[in-house]
C-alpha cells in the first residue's frame, strides 16, 4: 500500500509560488512585448502607406504617368487635327473599330496628297491608341499605309558631326562664356547621348570611378520602357578630368549645362554661322557623329548598340549604316583649317 503524500514544508511552498509568479510575470512581459511590436509594425506600415499615398498624390494620377506631358500634348494636337479633318469632310465619329480604321486610312491618304508631314499621321495613330486603349493594335489598315509612307519617303536626318567639328563647336561655346555647355557638347559626342539626356545631366548624375566618369541618364527612351536608370561611362582621361572639376563646383541639383536649352540652341545657331555650316547641322548630329566615330574605332555594332542604348542591334545597324553613308557625302575639306583653329582653343577648359 503506497504511503500518503507528505505535506511540503513552508519554504518549499513559498519557492514554488515564487517560481509560478515569475513564470506568469514572464508570460505577461512576453505578451506585452509581442503586442508592442505588433502595434509598432502596424504603425510603421500605416505611416509608410500614408507616405506612399502622399508621394503618389504629389506625382499625379497613374494614367498621367504613362507618357511625358509633352508627348501627351503632341498626341492630343494630332488627334484634334484628325477630328477637324473629319468635320471638314462631313464624316461622323465611327461607331466601330473597323470603320475607324477605314476612316483613318482616308485621313492618311489626304495627308499624303496634301504634302503634310508623316509625323502627323504617326502622332495621330499613337494618340488615339493612348486615349482609347481599345484601339491599340486594332488599326492594321492605317498602320499599313503609314509603313508604306515610311518606305517611299526619304528620311532627312541631321548629318553626323565628326570629332573635330564637335571640338570646334565646343570651343565657340567656351569663348561665349559657357564652359558647361562646351563640356556637354564633348560628352554628348563621346558618350553618344541624345539631346534631352545631356540637357538634364546634374551634379548627382556624375560619379567618379577609377576608369572615368559614370553618367546616370534620366528618363531615357529605353530606360522608361524598362523602368531603370541607364548609365554610360566616359572613359576619356582628358574629358573626365574636366568633368570632375566642373562637377566639384556645382551645387546639388544643378545641371552641367550652364544655360537653358533655348539659349543653347540660340548659341548653336551662332556657332553654325561662325563655322560656316548649313542649317541642317542640328544638335542631334552629335549623337550620330558619336555613333559613327565609335563604330570606326571598334568595328562592332554590338558595342555601339550597348554604348548608345538602342533597343536592338538591328536598329543600331540601320542607324549607323545610314549615318556612315551621310558622312561619306560630306565635303568640308576647305573648312577643316578653320575648325582646327577653333578646336585649339579648348586648352582654356580648366582640368
């Protein structure tokens, strides 16, 4: 027969009670800590959500972020031109996609016969697809006529600007008191930049590396499609040294270009007159000249495509080939001594 349990001494009972109270207190502290952490996470999440909402409210509606405001304005103007043509011709707004396509084909024919620019048709078709997404990809007839127009009409592009001429143009800007604009011209040619890309270069976009200056390009064509910031390396030691000095004297947010784009184009017109260049030599010729010069040095369409940030090697090949053809037809042998005299003034750019 088992012996009956003996009563615990008072000291043992007190110790057990203290242990029990300690465990309960520990559980309460753990529960309070978990509740505080959960409340903090909830508060952090709420504040982050409110901050995102405020930022997005400041950025604008999502539908307004698909395209740049300037592009939307251009598209709307072309679409308005299409509807004005409809009113003049007595056409009503089509009630089906098929009839819309037929009417746009008639508009394309009218633009072709009246001698209008092809870009009006392109902007009109793109604008309708943007404003009425249901029309996207459902206007084959109109786009077929646009493609036929593109094949039959010779494209007039800015002639490529060779390195010596780019240096002479930069020297003109330097003499006019715009060293930042002179550097932008040289960087645009060296790094195959588009106009808007070097207009927007800021102090924060220039990062010094052992191999040169890494440029972060804002809102490039491919960058907007992919949602990334594209970069290109300026590896010229001469140019990199001057970019470092120029960036060191800029305030945060200040652009490398030390004038407005409008003033830049005015000075460009003056440079053309001083260097005896035709009016077809526009700023975009820097990108074309940079692409042809880089291809001549490397002989690789792939490397040109990567440096110039084209979407495909095929597009880059067509671009460079046509630019080389245009370059071969330029005859400025008598102007080169003048350009060399101007280019020699670039020593004034501080390093």
